[in-house]
């Protein structure tokens, strides 16, 4: 797609720090551009760049999960923060559009607020799981928040005002995941989904392949394939690089999936693929998480949304044999069909088709109304 035309207008600044938000926002921007070629600049990934948005920085240099894991990237994070802060303070952007990546983006929102630049925040920080006190702070520094989980809007209800509003249009994956699982019962296939960050892949993939090797002892002629993250080079998968497929290809053909925790679990649910969630963090990050996460006893998004354990979870101290045993049931046709029926409940809770366009309509209106928002502040 050709690069955007500037038209002499101030751009809006997009900041996202991981591949899911990059994917969603690229489609939202394309929908906005069907109305008007509004200029954007971004910290993002390959999806926003392919859509035609000018990247200031690719998030692959800063994206990370975990308290300990962030330390090696602090210098880059501080440098990028200062660069974006200068751009915002200088008045070079019309509005700021932030997606997820809360520890960084909420600080950017604070800078924008002080500079009287309107802030549109897409994908709420997980205040329902930890640091719920952030809700009042978010209401102070964000003008418009669009959440993507069905229960999140209610959390902000008492903070809604003339200067802060929250909307829920559904989850964008409802529009994005068009593939439906068509697993061949005569060709058992385990799909491996180890993550979208280099650090995640290095940590999860050896464990996942160990589980797969154990499962092979119980499933005749089992094939194993690995989902390649869009922004990660094949070389990072090491000796397994010949097993790579796109995520969509794998969702379409997998009998069952071994999933890291996160957005990919919802993708699996929408595609109709049963599976097991496994996730392992550094010891320090895990201990910190245990101390600060309150009121949530599940980690997988389908399980949190449905209130049921639709995808069995194995977190941190993982016994590969037990994880393999949980996967084994999905290679029994009857048990797999039961699991697929349960998964349909999750899909029904995520909204109706048209989420991307509804969100884009709201973003377009927000950008066009920017001058009014500034005046009201």
C-alpha cells in the first residue's frame, strides 16, 4: 500500500508496543482512511508500516514482558520516551493514540495531558487484575478510552465525565479471525504458539517442544508445527525454523493447540481450536506478579471472560507430562467435540462483526473533534 499523503496537516501520533495492537490499529487506520486520508506517525510494527503509516520506531526494539526482563531495554525505553515527549511538547501532533503497553503509554498520556494534546487510549490496561488504583489516574489523563473486553467498561463507570468517556464496540479479533478450524481427523496436528516476542519464544519454545515430544508417545503420526510471529525472523526459532507456519494456517489445521497466555488464546477460541495454556516467566517477575495480581484466579482470557476453565492452564512450575496429558484428550474425537462446543460460548461474548469499523468511526470523530476537546479542557 502506498505511503500516506501528508496534505500539510499535523499528524496524530500512534504508540503501541506489541504485535496484537499493531495488527488492530493497522486495520482501524485503513478504515479511517476510507473516510479521509488523515496523517499518522507511529511507534509500531510491520502491520502499521505495511498499511502505510510512517514509523518513528519499530516496537521490536522495546517490546518486553516482565519486571526483570525490562532491565536490558531501559536505556532504549527512556530514549524513546524523551523523543516522543519532545514531539508532543513541541506541538507537532494533533492528537495522541495509545494502545495497550500501559507502563510506557500512561506516561506518554501524562505528557500529552500537560501539553493539552487530546489522548485516545485503545485497549485498557488490565486494571481488573492488578493496580486497580490506576482507574482514577487514567480518567484524569485520557480523554477517550475504548476497551475490548466485555466487562471492562463497567469498571470505569463512576469516572465518566465531559472530559473522559469509555466505549466498548466488541473485540477486534471477531473481524480479524476469519479462519475456521477444519482439522483432518486422520492427520493429527499439534499447533505450537510460543508468543510474539523474542524473549517469550526463547523461554517458551523449548518447554513447548518438550511437551510435544511427550505427546508424540501417545498420538500416532502426530505432526507438530509452530506459529511464526510476524515481526520475528525465522532464525530466532533455531533448529525448529523448518516447522514454521503462519498463525492462520495453523489455526485452520490444528487438532489442538499449545498456547502461551495472551491474545492468542482468544484467537484460538474464535477459530474453534481447543488446547492448553502454558506460560513461564522469570522467577522474580512471577513472584512480583503473585503479590500484585488480585481477584483473578485464571490467566487465560477465554477462561476469564467465560468464568470457566475452557482451556486448562499450566503456569510457571510446569510439569510437561501433565500438560501433555491434558492435550491428549483433544485427540479423542468425542472429547474434542465437547471442548469445541464449550469454546463457542467465548465467541458469543466478544461482540458482533463490524468492530474495526465501529472503532474507526469513533477514532475519526475523535480526531476531527480535537479542537473542541482542547477547548473544553
